[in-house]
């Protein structure tokens, strides 16, 4: 959907505040989210006078403690904000721990070409040299810039601007906290409204020497609709895992395999019983570019929409 209605007066940007370090203040029990949108805007370096920012305090949580339902509520809030034709763009302030997941979830439903920009901080708001105000100012300017239209959901942090799709956190301390596995990933989106009812459950496991195949059986027994395996190398593991994958697929569970390696395309190359070739033959889908966090989000959204396995495979391998 496009919104080409002319703007009169200041460019309106909606700031959806969700908590995270950018809103945190230090307490004897550690840093906790405390600031709302208005308070963050007061501390933010002034932007262009032609920009009007409307704050929406949606929640105040650490993103590490955010539920899937809360992630979907953020995406619905973005959609509802953009339902106003006078809004030129949306900024979401969010914790960096799971920003790559929520921003990607938003991108899965981003059919409107108006900018949506996620930002956050690595230092609490009351820390010396707090980076939140500069990050928020940059995100607002980006969301107000007509040249940002049509780029999908973006992450703006530490002077960097990255597409949400393919992004992952690379540092616990560096102001430029994110990188991308590939900056030009195709952006297939999901049709229909953002779901608000029951959501599919998708579990994710990192594989390693000696990992128990029983993890997969346990996920199946607990009614997971999907399983994501962050395998070694280019999607490889032990043959015992392959056997459990085969059983899971036969029981109707969708299994996707990615890599625990940060960079590079995942290609089914190796056999030997536990290679990605074997996992594919057992019914798993190889995710060539998205890593575990975003593969899980994609699978969750697709399964919630009732997408069949062959279409999930097409979605995950688009542009591979």
C-alpha cells in the first residue's frame, strides 16, 4: 500500500516506545526501563523544525523479556499508526537484545512504503555519554526523509543504518551494535492483517558436539509447530539429529536448518548422515541467509498464517 497524499504543515512521525536500554535508568537492582516517549524526546537533540513527533507509550520492558504476543502488538501498533494518512513514518524505540527479531517481524508485514525505523541504545539514559538521544534523533530524521520510502523496515543505531531483514546483533558494547548477513535480501511480505489471535509456537536450538537429539523429540511432544536448528558450518550436525528431524517432519512439524556461523550463505553440501544434504532428505528446509533468530520469526509468522511447507521453503529461499 502506498500513501502519496500531500503533507501540509509539519511532517508527522509516530514514536512507539517499548522500553529497552534507551529508556532505562540505573537503580540498585540494575538498569530498568523507566522513560516514556515524551521523556526520551525531551532528552533528544532537536531535529528539523518541520518534524512533529507524536509519542505512543506502548510498553516498558527489556526486549530480552518480551513475549511473542508483545512483539506482534508492536507490529500492530505500527500498522495502526500508518492507518493515519497524515503520518509520514514511524520510529520504534526498542531494546537491542531482540531488536533483530521484532524489526524483522515488522518487515514481514511492511507493505506500506512509508519508513519504519527501529532504534535503541547500548547505554542507559542516565549513563555518561548515553547514546540513546543521538540514535533517536537520527531515527526520526530518517523516518521523516522521503528518500527512505520503500526501503522496508530499518535499524538505525550508532551511526549505521541497516535493513532489518538479515540483521543481527554483533556487540554487547559497541554503539554500532548490528551487522547484516546480506544487505540486499529480497523482501517477500505476508498478506492480510497482522494476526492478533493464537500464534504458532516455534522452538530454536543451537547444535553442538554431544547435543541431545531428545531436544527435538521434547519440542514435538510439547506441540511445537516448528523447530529451527542452528547447525554447525553450512547446516551440518550429527546423524542422530537427522533421525529425529525425520520423525518430527512425519508428525507434521516444520523444521528449518540455518547456521550458527554469523556470515555466509548456507548451502546443502555435506552428507555423511548428518550433513545438510541428509537433513534436507529428512524433510528439513535449509534457510540460506537468515540466522536462527530471524528464521524462527519467519517460521512463526508463516505457520501462524497456515502456510504450507512448500510455500515456507519458497519464502525462506527467496533470492538464494
